[in-house]
């Protein structure tokens, strides 16, 4: 089918551009990720300075993830009721105040309380920003929009820790104040730019998409499975076990674990933007299935190699696969939500699937590694991604005018 202007539906028109507000959101994601990266490497040591043990220090990190998981369903409802922009602004404000407050904390319980509240704010601005991204991006440019969004976070997460380590050498409390300052800057600049004088599509929304309406859609269920597997592998097992396996199995120094994680991130960076373009031109399923298969196969082999160079090569391949699948996975959820609709509760469920994977993965894989070795731990992780690829194989295409979109 060809439109009157000669354009094939579902294929971006030559020279098609994303709305300005998308670039504002991408810039905001970059600044936020830099700030998060500033804090991440210094937080454990900062907590330990309060004369608490390793478990107590870990609890300060875990309570943030727990808060995000618990508040996610409510934040979706809040977005649906008040709109994305107000929730985005208030979420950033909450994280700015609580993060800045960490620099002035004098007791351990204050750290727990501040991080608990920060998790609420983090969920508010994350879900509202993605919901806004979904509605502002044209259907045939959603893959490109989500890949730019993910790239902003990735680059920020790479740059942040490098700056954070330098700042911590000067004053361990400095990264918290600078992160708070960055969030205030995003509020001042981003909030104003998102309120375009032309009236962007921020307030003109279709009825909110609901989780219970999206769940019967096979593509949405496949997205939940894919995000769970990705959260398990990338945000859970990789961070928890890679630093351990390089020391205990490969006999390398601790720094090599950081190199392996950096190589994985480099693989992500190489395929995020191509993955978005492929998703917009060829459909969501091809890069999704390919990315899950490549990432799963490479991850499954990680625990069985005794070569440091092969370990790095497999990490790179897994990163390439992970980067390829992220843009179409988010774009598929956006397709299910539909044009101009607010999808707070739908996006909240999608986010929770990754959070559940990130929480469950290290526990299960850690128990396997301790009981039967690192090989089975990584193998189970990789197989989970391969299962997600099979689920997507049976799911319908969601790119408009490219295939069936019915449940």
C-alpha cells in the first residue's frame, strides 16, 4: 500500500525529523544519567563511612530499587490522572532534594529514608518521560526516538562514573550536590522547553491506555517476557557476577571486571541507533528476535570460558545483541499503547518486569554459581533470553501497516 504522497506506510519519509521535545527529553536523560553515574561508584563507600557493615551498605542501594518497584503501579496511575509534564517535574524535584540531602546526612537512618523517597521520585520522572516520549514520537520514528533516549542514558552512565571517581577524591559528598544541581538544571531548562509556545502534544492526549487492556495483547506479553529476561541478564546477573567470575574463574584483577562491563557497554553503543532504524523500517520483530538470540547465546557461554580475551569477545557480542533489542522492545510497547494515548500503567508494568528480573536474577544465578558453578548460572541466564526470543517469534508485528496488531 502506498499513500497519495508516494510514501509507503510504516517507513519514515525521507528527511523526517523527530519533534524538538524528543531531543529535549534525550538531553535530559543524558544529564540525569551523568548525575546517577556520579553517585553510583561513591555511594557504597559513603554509606560505610557511617560505621555500618557491608549488608547495611547494600541495603541503602537495594531500598532504592525496592521503592521503584513498589511505587511503579501508583506512578502509572498518577501520570494518567495529572499528565506527564507535571509528574516529570515533581519527580525530578523529589530526586534533586533527596540526593542533595544525602550530602548533609548525619545518621544511617537518614540515608535509608532519603533513598526510599528518591526511588519514588525516580519512578515518577522515568515513567512520565517515557510516556511523553511515546506520545510525541511519530509511529514510524518510534524506534529511532527510543534508541536516542537509550543512547543518552548509556553515554551518561559511561561518563558519570569517571567524573564521580575524580570528585570523590576531592570530597565524597560533592557528587551528591552536583547530581542535585544537574537535576535542577534539567528542571529549569527542560521544563521550559517542553512547554512550547506552539503547545506540544503534552496535554492533548487520547484516553489513557490501561494495563489490563494491554495485557491480552500477545506483543505486550512478549515485551514483558523480553524485558524480564533483559533485566535479569543486564541489570542483574551481569553487574552482580561478572566482577566475581573474572577474579575467581579467570584469575584476573578486579579492574578487569570493569573492563568487561565497559566492553559490554561499548557493544550496546554500537547497535542502539542501528537497532532503532531497523525497527522503524523492517518492523520490531526482526531486531528484537535477533538481539535476544545473540545476547542469550553469548551470555550462556560466558561462564564456561577460561580465556580472558574470549570473555571480552563474548561480552562485546552480548552487548551488541542487547543494544539491538532495546529500541524495538520499547517501540513495540509504544505501538500497543497507541497514538497519542497516555500509557502510564502500561509502561509501569513494563518497567516492573525489568525490575523483577534485576532483583530475581542475581539471587537465582548467585545460588547456582555458589552451588554448581558459574557456567550453569550464566547458561540459565542466556537460555532465558533465548526463550524470550521464541516468545517473540510467535508474537505479532506491531509496526503500523506492517502486520497484524490484534491480540
